[in-house]
């Protein structure tokens, strides 16, 4: 196969490159399922113990941007080609122009700006290529890294659902964030 030249490639910026999920990505998904604190923040629950088959089935369901999966799932790579996490565009409502994004950066690669860089690519795609108008998301109170990232990307806190999520033996507030295309374009 010829060497790929990434200069000017849409799905890359100064920190990361996004690509379609593929079979070998099951190992990363499986590995991340053992990161209970991160998974609790992502899915608001403690998941059942992971299995290799579950991880392989998840990748099979979402690989190659299959129609009808309800999500556009990407693997996040750093510019050296190391897979550092995953991100997805989901809950797309074409009629109202709204969408959400889910993401997990592997514990070995957090704090390096990969998540913010990947979010910026997906936000740009949603706003500028899909003609969507509003990103909406939520984080559990105390999820400082995600809250900081969303604010860095221009998201505004739009509300709070008090004691909305029960996990780890207590109720947690859910903080709601939003970002309009017009505000994103000003950044």
C-alpha cells in the first residue's frame, strides 16, 4: 500500500487523526472497560465485567460507519499512529439540528489534549458539513476534566439536573452543556 499523505486531510489537526473503527480496535475497547471510574463517568453506571466477545461485537456493530447504527464511531489516533481513544457523533436530530458526542480517551493518554482536539474535529464536521446547529452534552458534577474541556471548546453551562444519576452509592447532579454553531464559529 502506498504511504498516505495527511497534509490537508480533513479528519486531522495538530494533535490527532480520526479514522473508522476496525477489527483490531476491540482490544482498546476491552482494555477501557476495566477503567471503572472513567466508564462510570461516561455511562453513569458500573458495567458488568467485560468479555472479549462483547468488545468484538461492539466493534463489528459500529465499524466502517454502518448505516442504521445510530452513531458515527471513530478511533482517535495521535499523529504517531497510536490509538488513544474513541469518539462518536450520536443523537443526531436532522429536523432540529441537534446532536451529541460521546468520547473516551484511554487512561494512558489523558491530559495531553487529545480529547479536546478530537472534539474540535467532530464539532467542525457537525456544524460545517452536516448543517447541524447545536451540540448538547452533560457531565456528572465532579467530572472536572470533561467540564474543563467543554468550556475550552466554548460550551456554556445551560442547566443542572439535581440528583439525576445514582451511582457509587449516592445521587449526583448532571450538568448540562450546549454549544451553538454561531458561537463555535466565533472561536
